[in-house]
C-alpha cells in the first residue's frame, strides 16, 4: 500500500507505475492507491484493507520531500 500526501500524488503515481511493471524472472510488486479503488473502499473500508493486508509480504515507508 502506497500512502502519500496530496502534494505527493505525481510521485506516487510514477512509483506505482514502475513497481507494477512486469520484470523478467521476478514477481510483480503490487501497489494499492486507495483512491483508485474508492468505490470498494467507501463500501466497506475494513474489508478492503483487511483483504489488502492479507496479501502483503513486505511493507515499507517512503518519504518524499
């Protein structure tokens, strides 16, 4: 899950695009940006977040200035 402030939207979208690319002999990195799934998040946020975290193998923070 990629979290960011509104002023980091452009950077977050670029990072997500790079992470989502297929790479030979490597697993793709999944990226969740909540507003891309607003309908599901607004319908049942707890269920959506729980489903996402069930798939997480690694989480990290990224700070952009």
